[in-house]
C-alpha cells in the first residue's frame, strides 16, 4: 500500500524558537533620572541666552566696570529704545535686513520649486547627469567662489547694492532643488497625466496642482533661507560699504566700534542688537516647525521626520 508523501514545509518565522525571534519593542519610559539629565542639559544650553539677556538689561556703570552676572540684577528696559537713538541708524539696519531676507525667501521659493519640479517630471536627455552636476556643487566650498563672484558683481556694477545678496537666490541652490525633487518624485505621476488630458501644460500643472501640494517643503525652504540671510554677516561685509545699506547682522558689529579710545564698548546695546537678531528667528521656527516635521527625505521620500 502506497504511502502519501507528507509535504515538506519550510521553516518560517512561526517555527523559530523563542530565542531566535526578534525581541518586542518596548516603549521608552522616562524616569526621574531622565528628567534630571534633561534639566541639566537644558540649563547648560540656555545659560548663554540668559547671559545675553542679563547684559542687555545692564546699566552703563555695570558695562564700564565689567561686572556682568549670569542672573540679571538690573532691569534697564530702556536699553531696547536707546539702541535706536545711537549715532548709528539701527532702525535702518533692521529694515534692510527685512528687505533682503524677504526678497531672498521669495527668490528661493519660486526658483527651487520650478527647478525641482523640472528635474522630477520633465523628460530630457542628460537630465540625470545634469542633476548629479547640480548636487556635486554642494561639495564646493564657499570660499572658492567668493572672489570670482565678487569680480563678477563688481563688473556688473552691483557692489554697494542689495543685488549681490538678493539676485543669486532667484537661481536656487543645490540643496533646495534636491528637497523639491525628492518631494515631487514621491507624488503619483497620475496627477500630471490627468491634468495633461484636461489640457494643462507643465506650468499649469505646477501652478494649479503641484504648488499647493509643495507647501510644506517650500515653507521649509523659506525658513532655511530666512535663517541664513537674516544672520548673514560675510555677504554684506563684502558687498556693502554705506552704513545706510547695512543689515542688522553687520550693524551690530559697528556698534562695538563707536566707543572712544580706552572706553569699553556699549555691550548692553550690542546684546540688545543680538536679541533683535535672535528673537525673530525663534518665532519663525516656532511657527513653522510643523512644516519642517512634515518633510521626509529619508529613503528618497519627501519630509524630515
């Protein structure tokens, strides 16, 4: 009598011994030691900010004596109004920073969106090679291109104007193009095909469909650009000569140079200028952090999680 062959079953995950199976992921539970460590680290990181605030609220006598303390002992709130009444046009510095930063953000958002969308969706010979060349420019140090750029802008007559600080942002940069390309590549191409069947071209698809969907990554690019241009010191130092055209980041340094020989600089007013530089960026990050978290570039996807 023939015996039926028993099918051989491959050893799967359910047949593994308990020791070979992957351990279960346990939720992290904070302990008092964890909270204590975090409090210590937070205190260390915030100490410089508290010290800046203490100096900003100090009186002139404390500045001349150099008797600064980490914890504020004086509260001269009038320093925040005195900084605008110095011989330097601090109000103009602040306005120049706003103008340069806003135009730079607009340029980066518009150009990065269009170029990134083109690399992700348009079909052209050599597109991938060109994209690799664009990404390779990220490895070029800024110091190498500093002198050629200055010669170019000098020949164009743009020195001592805002143009060298604003116009390059309308041509995007490699990092922002990479962010937009990765974001668009993750979106389904059926959206473009359906729009083309309705008679839309590439610009119409970008304006009506892609641009609203790119809001998280474009806002993130705007935050990155604003953070860079608002605190940029080297660019204005190279291209701007008149005090009336200087941004706040460069103007704060000029406050330290207004003291007489042998007299201590007005460090309280300098720290007030530093606070004016820091607070707007803190507010921008606080208001836009959710868009930064919505990005995911891990594994070629679209956001940073």
